[in-house]
C-alpha cells in the first residue's frame, strides 16, 4: 500500500509535541508515572500496518531516539531500540496477514506490552531500576497498553483514511 510518508513524519512530530506538552496536563498528577501514552509509537504501528516493516523500523527508530532525548533521559536508546524493533516486527506480521481492525488491536496491545517490557529489561540490565517486573506490569505496563489501545482505536479510521491512498480500480484511468 502506498503511504504519505512526509505527512506521517509531520504527524509524528505533532504527536511528539502533544505527548510532551499537553499529555502531562491531561493525565492526573497521581497517575503521571503510571500512564505514559507513547503517541509516536502508535503512529509507528500505523506505519507498520499500512506501510510495511522498513518504514516502520525507520519511523520507530527515529522517533524513539527523539523520545529518549526529549523526555526519558536516563539512557539514550531504549525507546529507539524498542520502537524500531517492534515496528519492524509489527510490519512483518502485517505483511503476512492483512491489516484488519481486530489484528490492529492485537498489534497495539502486544506491541505496547513489548515496548515497556523491552525498556524495563534494558533499565534492569544497566541497574537503573530494582523493581520487580510483576509490579512494573501492574503499575505501568498494563495501564499504558490499555490507554494506547483506546487512543489507537480513536485514531484508527481517520489515520487509515489519511495514510492509505485510494487505489484506482482496473476500470478507471488515472488522471494525467
């Protein structure tokens, strides 16, 4: 499928700005460490579903590194690595199976859990956290994955209509 990648990059930059400037005002202070909606990651999953694995990898890697630099500064690279890897895997899965809304829901849930698990594992590897995974899963991973699913479902129809260029049927001639 053909995508409008320039608009994807602009949209992801806008989502990154919204994530870092507006979302802290929307999320209640008691939940600010618990709910971390990764809006650029959701856009990466859209790119994976409708553009393929290579654009999703590049989108995830680039915006993940940018997210590492802007907001989570303990290490540079965990979000870049995680978003790039999961974007690639989601693109690979969507190339093998057609992208339906049910499959997209599964990709968002599994991808959200995997992203936070990868970041937790990297932080645990370098000794930046001493929390147990069961606590992190209950406290951050599950609520964040569910919030990302809600946001992705709200974005699904408009983003899909915007990203996927309508293909001409065989009976129509292309305007020149």
